[in-house]
C-alpha cells in the first residue's frame, strides 16, 4: 500500500472517534520531503484546547505505526 493511502486509511479509522467529540478531520496532503502530514480539524476540534494532544499523542502515534518515517501531523486552517 502506498504511504498516502495508508495515511488516509488510518485517518478514516480515527474519524469516528473524532466525530464523537463533535469534530471531524480531513486529510490535506503528505509532504514526502518534510515527512509531515497536513490535516484540517473542523467542528469542535478546530477550537479545542486539546488539539495538540489529538494530533501528536493520538494521530501521529497511530500514523507512525503504519508509516514510520512521518515526523509530524500539522493542522492547517484553510
């Protein structure tokens, strides 16, 4: 499986948990050179004070299980 597809699949697996808190997550892109995944958090997650925990302790850890080279997950506001 390609890296981007693995990341997208994992985000889809995490989506129900994020939805339970009134938010949502959208994959934006994976920067292969920088090894950074860009996502957009919406709903309650877009203003949550625990956003960093969700991205770094939850999502990053889970993504690194499938794509070990990923260094960071960044929320972007579009």
